[in-house]
C-alpha cells in the first residue's frame, strides 16, 4: 500500500514515516519543502502524480500563541490546506486521514468531550483547525478526522522538551495546574492512523467520520511536568527534579486562551475501530530514551 504523508517532518508526520516504513508500507514523505498544502494546484498535481492509496495530513500551523497575530497564515495552513487536500483526494477517489485538536472545544464542560459535543474554539488556532475539519467533512465522504491532544515526541518542539530545558536552567518551576488534558505520544497517533489505513487497505468496511484519541490518564500540566521530571531523574537525564509549583492559568497569561478541561472521551474509536487509549507514560519513557540516544 502506498501512503502519502504531508507535513512529514512534524512530530506526527515523522512518526508516521518511521512506523510506516517499519511496517513495510510504501511511504511518500511530503515535507513542507516538497509540498506546500496551501497551494491548491500543487496539491492536486502532487497527489495525481504520486497516485497514493491514501493521504494522511500531518501538516498544520501549531504555534497556538503566535496564531493570534497570524490569522492569515494559520487559516491558509489549517483551514484552506485541508480543503485543498480533501478536494484533490475526492477527485482521485482516495481517502483522507486528517488530524485535529482538543482546542476546538472551549473547555468549560466538567465531563470529557465526545465527538457530538459542540465545538467552541477560543483562539485563532482552534478556530482555523475547526474550519479545516468542517471543510474535510463536507468535501470528502471517505475521511477520518482524528482529534488528538497535548502531542509530544522526541522529534520537535513540545511541552516535554520545554520542561527538560527549564529544569536545567532553574531550581523551581511554576506550572499551570488548572488545565486538564490527555497527553498523547506522536508515535501512538502514527500507529493509530496507520492501523486505520491498513484496515482500509484490506478492503474492510470503513466507519468514516470524526474520532477522539488521546492518552490516559488525564492530567494537569503540573502533573504532567512532575511525571516528566520523575522519569528523567530515573533515567539519569536530570540529577534532581526542580521544585514544581502548581499555579492557576490566570497567573500565567498567554496570548491565546486555552481550554480548562479538554479531556477527550475516546469511547467511539474503541467501539467502532477497536482502538484503545494509550498510556502516555509509556510514550514518555520512549521519548526520553530516544533523547538520551540522540
Ligand atoms: N502539537 C500539539 O500539541 C497538538 C495538539 C493537538 C492536535 N495537534 C494536531 O496534530 C497534528 C500534528 O501536529 P504536530 O505536533 O505533529 O505538528 P508539528 O510538529 O508542528 O508539525 C507540523 C508540520 O507541518 C508543516 N507545515 C506547516 N505549514 C505547512 C504547509 N503550508 N505545507 C506543508 N507542511 C506544512 C510544518 O513544517 P515547518 O516546521 O517547516 O513549518 C511541520 O513539519 C496537527 O494537525 C495539529 O493541529 C497537535
């Protein structure tokens, strides 16, 4: 089976290429310099030229705070790019697997968000991602939108990397303790998307649509930071854990407002595709071990 991955040098994109190659799949790594998803005619020509069996969109504008002052660019990448991919895939009659985010919700619900809950994004990033999801859903029937959360990997910029850098610089860190979510290792997202692609490749009936997928257990950023330092000390990457002080979001103002509770209810993917939520603590250890090797 031939799979085309856009944004192939991002956290999820790189894991998709790595895992797909390990599985013996033919992977076309379309990094940004090979394919700019904001260019409609390039997208159509690239897909027609390579003739993949399926396209996975790993490309996105993910700088949540920067997006607040960069509406045009964020919209082009997160909203129009997926629309171009959906149009091109539909023209070739091939499915599009697209990735979305927990930040399309406002975070005011006390319960985990299910796929039927009403989106209400608070920032430009979430708004542009939601517009991209809507474009995919209305343009191409054969689609999966996988909404993920709090992504980390050994490859790329993320909370784990930031915490480890700060731990080397400071004895004490203040970390937001009133925002909750499900950290998700990019390797688990890659494996899930490839499992879905392989299921399609075998000719199985596909329950197209939107699915939530994130790691367990749900935690606050403060608890996530403590887990990162705990594992890093065990692996000898840090000589000691910095003191972590939990603070309220109001004490750490950011340009983009984040959802307070963006925990995702992932029952649908379990029921319809047999895919369980991964324990992010396993992915965290793998991530730290990969860093040690680098
Ligand atoms: N990161 C998170 O915490 C998080 C949380 C929830 C959901 N998600 C979603 O998960 C997906 C994957 O995120 P990620 O963390 O892997 O993102 P990432 O590491 O930021 O990777 C995104 C990739 O897209 C590329 N890209 C940007 N503009 C492009 C364009 N016009 N054409 C083609 N490629 C372009 C980027 O290239 P450059 O680096 O050169 O710009 C980068 O390689 C995204 O849909 C994101 O919205 C992420």
